[in-house]
C-alpha cells in the first residue's frame, strides 16, 4: 500500500491572546525544531511561508527573519488592510519530494488553532509518516510547547462527492458520511479521533471502557487512546473505539461544531 485512504492530523486550540510576531516566531521555531528532533527523516528541510508574497524560505534562512515573515502574515480585513489585533499566522511544510511524505504545520492566532497535517492537497499520506509512536510523540511535544485544555490526533476523509445535477447540466456536491459503515458517527472538530489529551479539569471523573487505553500525564491530565495501531476508520473495531473518543471529547469540551478543515 503506497498511500492511505484518510488524512491524519494533530489539532489543538490556542489561547485567545494578543501575540506579537516576535513571540509567535519564537514559539513557532521551537515547534519546528522539536518535531525535527523527534524524527529528522519525517520532518526534514522545513520551508517557512511568507503567505502574502506566496513565497517560502528554507528554515535556515527564515530563522533570523522569522518575526519579519510572520509580521507579513498578519490578519487582514476585506480590503486587504492589516488587522494586527486579530493576530498573525505561521506556516511551514517539509520539502521532501514525495508529496505523500510531506508534513505541514499551521499556527493561526486569528482562528486560535494549531494544525500538524500529513500529505498534500488531494494527496493522502504514505503509511511511513503515520505511525502510532510518531503521532503520540508529536502530540505530546506540541502540547508541551503550546499547553492547551485538549489536543487531538485525528483522521479525516472528505465526505463530499460530485453527482450529476438533476437538471442534467454539470455536477453538484452531496455530503456523505466519512465512515460509510457508521453514517451516524458524530460530527465535530475532532473528526475521527485517534488519541487525545484532556487537561486535569476536563478529565476529572471521566469513565472509559477498558479497551480505551489511558495514560496519566505529569500535569494531571490524561491521554486517551483508541488504538495503539494506526487508526483505520474503515475497520469496525477502530471506528467503534473512535466513536467513544469522539463522544467523550464532545461531552468534555462542550464542542460539536465541525469547524474548518
């Protein structure tokens, strides 16, 4: 198998706070360096994005200019005018030739979200970059730099398909379930959760069935794990366990909105 049928990512919310390009740049570099330290073969040769200029800089070049680059990535209004009070964004991707081997890191202080995503536009990831040990380590190291109430590693597959238009002209988009065998799988920003961290307040009193693995964290939080294998939502048992995580996360965080992908 050369590629998977799902995209995989790590997501966590960021505290809503004013952030200067210097502050965000320092944390962003620390995140890139920590991921490379985990596995330089999976996270090699980062390229940092100057988004308005649609230009990328090798990390070695961007390092000394990181505040300037992030300063360019300021949120803008509908007229293109800078809105620094709405925050800045930081983006980078690995430049490995095979698109199925790429990793992308996005930090948006405007929408207060951090993403680590696999693969590329319309390219599913290679299994080599989606392993349980790597995703667990990446989730924990990202959370150590960006403490948050929760963090989630999740699978996602587009649930829209093109169908012929009833008029006979062109096509329309129809929404279908991400897991055809479980069309009632709950919709949420957690998509199909593989593993998740819950802070001590969110984890207090949580009760999970024995097949859901848990690990206590030094900060009092808990890591909950659907499977110590690569999550495959097309497997009924993996989907069943992922549902338990999804329902737990929705209940504990009072979050059900599907949100942006």
